[in-house]
């Protein structure tokens, strides 16, 4: 679902944006730029990548077990 957003920018910025990006493409361009800053898709991807790294997960598990054992000694 798309939502309409009204923003205010300097006239020169708008003209340059219009000339550079083209007619009817500005919304998609702006969305592409800001999306990584406002969604957590990148965070989910990063966690998935870390979880798939078996060596890293093994080392993290061993480190965690070492901490637990420190409490009981």
C-alpha cells in the first residue's frame, strides 16, 4: 500500500532532482535512499548472515559456555 507524502525542498534542489532523476521517478528514488534508514530489513539480514556463519556461532557458544562455567567455579 502506498501513502502520499508532501515534502518541501528548495526550488533549485527540485529542479536538479527533476533533471537528474526524471519525471515520475522522484518518489521511488527518495524511497530507495531512505528505506535502509527507517526499516530493519538490513538488521534482519545481518542477523541471518551471522547465524549462518557456523564458525562464528561455534566460537560464540564456546565463549558463552566459558562465562557460565566461570560462575560455578
